[in-house]
């Protein structure tokens, strides 16, 4: 099982640790400022790394433009909408529920955009996974919260952003040039573009409001080194191995896994529906993945 799903397990654990780290970091910095510092520092670190290795190259405007667009969508739009929604007081369970629409949206669009057919078993898995999310999240939703109505629309921006980024990246993987940017080079241009996109809102709206306390520095380090490097690297590698629907189905595990992490990190009470929801969502992912026995291989075009 570890051999079949090792990268998937790594992605799920690292990706969802970002929600826990964000909960630690938001009391010390406003949302746009937190993201801006994260991607500014990440860009500097990657630039130094690539420069020391003599690999800080310009691969061409078209390649950089595609990579930058994917980065802004997958990093800036996805994370920005999540953090703003939480900052405005939207319950984390509702945010998780809305963002879990992403696999269904990816499954619906991967056919007409990528030519990757989502068959009946995969659709059953997607629907079952969403039911698992409902089981875990609905039981957690507070009924007495008072949040402005338009705040409920913000997490849909995350769904659109990460879906568009996944489809763009998968499309280029299937139909783009035979050569691809190394992962660290691609992440450098993604993080640089995201940092530039975040500069104005962090500056003009928040004035870079940040409390550089030790807990914030530790949280920022985790977000940069573990989530931005580890989680996103594993997601791009999964998009090389699998079709977009399979990779997207892993997002169904986010709400229940995040609840388990919150129980371990903050002592949040774990209830039966959390475990039940994780089991149902996991079964849905297994159906989408076909027990790991069908692993599509992308045949790269020969060099021109």
C-alpha cells in the first residue's frame, strides 16, 4: 500500500498541515501579508538555490507565463480565498465543505478540456467522497455564527483557482513541449508571480501588518519549507502520474484529515462522524483510483 499510495499519502498529510499552520499564523499577521511574506521568502530561497547551482535560467516568455499563471491560481487564489474566508469568521467546516467541490468540478471539466474520460465508477467514487465530506463537516457546522452573506462566496474562488491550475498543468503535461521545467525552477517562477500578485493587497490594504514573534516565524518556516515545497511538489508530481480527476479526488480527504490534525495539535474534540466521514471519503478515493491497479502512464513525445 505504501508503494502504491506513498506519494498520495505524503501529499494529503503535507497539504492539510497547511490549514493547521494557517490557524497558528493568522493571529500574528493579516491574510494577504502572511501569504506575501511566505512567497517572498520562498522566492528568495529558491533563487539563491538555483543561482548557486547555475540553473537560474530564463526558459522563455511562453513557459514562464504559463508557469506564473498556474502559480497565481494554485497558490495565490486558492490560499488567499481560504484565508480571507477564515479571517472574516466563516466556520472552517463550511470552508472545507465548499472547497471539497473541487473534485466534482475537475471531474466534470477534465473530459471536455483534457479528453480524460471520467467513467461511472469514478463518478460513483467522486459522489461517495463528497458524501464523506458532508458526513464529517455537517456535524461540525455551528448554527449560531453571524457572518456577512458575501463571505460565503469567497471559498468558491479557491475551488475555481485550484481546479483551473490543475487542468492547466495537466493539459501542458499531456500536450505541451516534451521537455518540462525542473520542479524547483517551476516553483521559483510560480512563487515569484504569486509574491508579485500579493504585493499590492498586502501593502495597500493591510500595510504589511505582521507581528514577528517566534511562533509566527516558526509557522512561516513550516508553511515555506513543508507546505510550499513539499505539498505542492507532490501535487505536481501526482499530476505527472495520474489524470486530473484522480489527483483532485484526494481533496475529499482534506476536511476529515484536517479535523484529525486539529485534534492532535489543538486538542479539538474528535467525534464519531469525523472518523466515519474519513472512512467514506477514503472509500470514494479508492474507487476513483481503482485500488491503485490502474496507473496511467504518460508517454512523452520524442524530442523534435
